[in-house]
C-alpha cells in the first residue's frame, strides 16, 4: 500500500510572514437608539442617535491591531483612544446582514451630542502604523420640538373640527406648525391613527422643513388606509423624525366620518292645495317664488341620534320620524344652491337650477342670467366669460351682462362696482367700471344680481359672479442640487401664493424645466421625472439626465406658475455626466489572475480606471476554496487606483474544483458600478512541499525496530519573516483532499477526505518537528494528499 503525500503541503503561513498593509475600515456602527431599537449604521450615515454605547465594528486582516481615536470637533478634545487585541483566526465576525469578515469590535464611552472625528489606524505586530482611515459622525439624541397643538384647517363650507372630521368637504388638512430640530434637522413625518383595538396604521405626511409645517391632507388624514372603519373614533396624530432617527409625536382623540346619509326626499308646496308634494320634474307650480323643502330621517341627524355622526344643518320643523328644512326658490334659478352638512363637514350641494317646473297660468318667470363679458383697457379685448385673470398690470373699464328678455325691466347689479337696467324685451346692458390690478396676488368674486322691478321685484336675485384673479409674484427656487449617483437634479420650489383652503387651486406652480448646456453650447431641456408635493406651498422637482451623452454640463432650473410668472436658478457646480462604468482588473504578477495559481494574496492587485470621475472600491468578497467559504475582505492602497487585500483565513487550493472566486465591486462618483470576478487557485507564498511518504495499509501508527515511526512528517527549524524561530505549541489545520483514497490520522486527529480539523503541533524550542502519520483505516490501497496549515503564529 502506498501512503501518498504527493506532494505533502505543510502550509506554514500567517500575516506575520508577509509585508501586508491593511487599510483600517469601519464596517459599521451598532447601538440601541433612543427608542430602544437596535441599529446597524453604515459608515456613510451622518447622524447617529445612540441610547446606549456605540460599538465600532472594524474590518481588518490577520495579525493586525486596530487603534481608534475619537476627537470632538467643536474643541478638538480627544474623547477616546484604544487599541484592540491582535486579530486572529478566531476573530471571524458575522454581521447583522449575514456578511462575514475578520476584524474586531470596540465599544466607545458615552460621548454626548456633537460632531466627532474618528481615526482608525491599522498597526502591525510591532505597533507600526500601516494604514489610516478617517470618518466623521454626528450624535443627536434630542428629538424634534412640537410646540403647538394640532390644528384642523378649514377648506371652506361649514362644520367639521378636530373632534370630528371627514376626508373631504370642510376639512382641508390637519396641520402642525413651528416644528423644529436644532441639531440634525427635520427628516420626515408620519400621520397615524390607532383604532379601538389598539391597531396603529401609518401613512406619510407632508413636511415643509423650510417652514416647520407638517400636514395630512383630508383624504389622507381620514382615508381608509389609516381609518378602515367609518364612522368611528381613533387616536390620530403626527410622529415627526429628525435625520438622526429621533422622533416626537402628538395625538388627539377624533371621530372620523366619511359617510353621508342616503335618505333625502325633495318636496314642493302646492300653492293651490297647501299640500307638500314630492318633487317630480315637470310638475306645475302655481306661485313664484316657489316653496321647497328637504325631508330627512331624524335618526340620521346628530340633533336626535345621540352621536357626532350624521346631519347637523338647519331644521325648520319636525314630526315623529322626519325633520324638514325649507327654502324659497325663484324660478328659473341660475346660480343659488343649498348645502346639506354632516357634523364632520361633509356636504351635499343641491343646485336649484336643476329644478324643472311647468309654470302655471298667471305665473311669471324670474330673470335668467346667461353670461358676462369684460373689457380690458390696455389690451383692448373682451373676455369670453365672466372671469378675468390678470397676469400683468391692467384695468377693466366695461362690463356686459347678458340675460333672457322679460316683459318687465330687469336691473343688473355688480355689487360694489355698478349697475345697469335692461329694458323690456332686451337681453343685455353695460356697466362702466374702473377695476385695476397692478401687483401682488388675489381673488375677489363680485356678486351679480339680476332682479325684476315694480310688481316683479320679488323675482330674481344672485345670478353669478364677476370673478377676478391676479398673480404677479414669481415662485421661488429655494435650492437646486445634483445627485451624480442617481444622475438627477433636484429643485425645491416654493410658491407662497398658494393657499391652504378651498382656493388652493387658484394659484399653483406646475411648469418646471431644466436646461442643460454642454461644452459645445448645445442646450437640452428636460421635463421633470417626478414632482413631489412636500407641503401645500413646497414642491420637490426631480429631473433625470441619465439619457444624455457623457460630458460636462451647466444646468439652469426654471419654475413657472399658472400666471406665467417664472423663476430661474443656476446650479452652482458643473455636472460631470459619466455614463461609462469604471474599469476593474484583478492581476497576479502583472498578468490576469483568472485561471492562475496565485502564490500569496499579497501579490494580487486590483486596479481601477475611469474616464471622467474618481472610482472607489465598495466591497470585495472571497468565496469558494476547499471549505466553500465566503468572507468579506478589507483592502489597502498600493498607490494611485491600485489596491491589495487584507488577509482572511484562506486554505490552499491547488485544483480547479477547489478554486477561489474573488469578486470586487467598484463605483465611480457618477454612480456607475462594475462587478469584476476572477477565479484562481491559491497557495501561500511560503509554501513548504514534502516528498511522497510511503507506508503500509494499516490503520495504526507503526514503528521500525529502532522505535522510529514508519511514516512521518519532519521539518528542520522554521523561521518567521522577521527571522525568529517558530517555537512552542501552535494550532494548525489538517486538511485531506476530497479525492483521497483514505482518511489520514495525525497527532490524535483523524480527517476524512474533503474535511479539515484543528490539530496542535509543538515546535519546542524551534529545533524542528517529527510527527507520525498513518492511514485511519486498514486495507485501503491508494493515494491521499493532505496539507497542514498554520494560519497564525502565536
């Protein structure tokens, strides 16, 4: 039987044996925040809110120390300095996201609030600094301040309150004002509702961080997402977060009602019989104005049902089952309407112009308004309707009122401006006026009344309005910034003219564009990718320039309101639009590493290139090998755009089946990323190879007649890189190739093919070793290759 070592590999390697220069890298911060939530924060996170001590998780390499220094930025006082123990093979850490790496963790003392700089230095075994990385972080444990109670904001109409409101009608929004955060700044806000079972439901609220105003629009505040049951009572409120993750909330007990009772009967009083009759289109009326009423159930009214849910408006009279609301209607009616309200502020609008009657003998119809036009003095034009919009200074000097002819004189009055008479059988008259707007913004509707005269003075009334709108104030572009990583430009735009009630639609800024000029002065104009309403006056406008050709651009944003007032703001920096991903190469001794036998990880070089912007490594992962391992690996700089690897624990792999896959991810400043993988076999740079050992197929240690092991591993003295001898008891790993013919026993450990086990080897005073080796079972004939690894010298 042949016991084959062929070749026996005793891989005595460790970081101490090689001139490695590991870059100290902060993997993440971990702590419990001010609300008791466990947090694992990336190094790029600017603000932290620890409610406990912060733990620094450092990715390093074997046989390295990590020294951390923390300095308070405000006064440059050193708050902390400490050095870890030596990083060993036992320091393999599994992160919260499942990634694994070699490194150390270090707990900081309580630092208090403020800005801090963190310097992480990697030291070799002689305490020499071989790499340094610096970070900045801010600690903010103070939550936002909410000094004012919540406010229910009226859209218009009647009824509704913070105590009971609906998703439309009188409710415009629920608002919170003067919200602030003096440290990290306001980040976001939620609107929540907690039902009677304690179930909490949450949606995003609108936050204007510039003004400290937070809102939940009616459709959101009382919507089915947070309040699936209606009508019902909820504990509603806002939770406001700062950028560090601290939050404060305020709440109120409110009834939410999205329902309107369904039963309504319309009735008309028959002037001949004195009986109220159900309205039927075309029914005959015997008087004008006509008496009209709304018939509703008392059980649907908050005046009778003992709840806050249901009708709440005017009551003329009642009976045992119903209540009634009466009105006088001049027929035909062109404008007047009646609103029926619930206590939550929801409404039904009944327009009297929808009534269709047959006029009885001797009954005369009321005036009927048809239209109005107005003459602009400066532009010398007439409007097509009774609406005037001033987009620049101008005056209205004449108004025309158009009506149906009547057998009596009609008087048309624009309240507050003037009046004119319309003769019998005529259809219009003109009102002289001097109505000017030269600045600012506003909305004023002037009532237009058309009435009969003499015997018919009781007919007619409010018929329409002379509607005037004006806005000569441009919006404001608060900021314009570029985000190279996602290739966007973001503008914040405020239109202070926008109101927070039912008139909000009258003023708006809805037209946005971004003009990009390249180096050849070619201008490309982009429309928004998205427009987010952060608050009723504030919008966040995002433009996507990713489809443009690669190059340098200047950018100017523009915002135009509905009155053609325009604001512009130029981006202060040039956009470096890089559409080409960075180049990544992995080489060994100047040649591609893919498919090579790599001798020593320190001889692998990762090189980055980019045609326009700076490229950096984001992650490196090493996977595969005899143990099918996967570990995140740190790196260090070898000069401009060249990087070497920190050492993880790695086993030799001399055949393709056990090869390693090295995957490097790089990203440039424009957000383009490249993933490069290279597969290679691996042996350490200080490989010691032995000849084939032959022995008998006997599963025990045999000796010769002079008491020497029949098969053994022997070495002379082995020295470290610094020249000192390897002495004493060292921990190693015995690995048997998976294609081996039999298991191998050594120093009391038996390893089957394809497996590895830890063993101890006593190097004594450094004079060398002699270790018996034999098959683990008898009778197997063949070859078994094995290796002994000393991953770290103690």
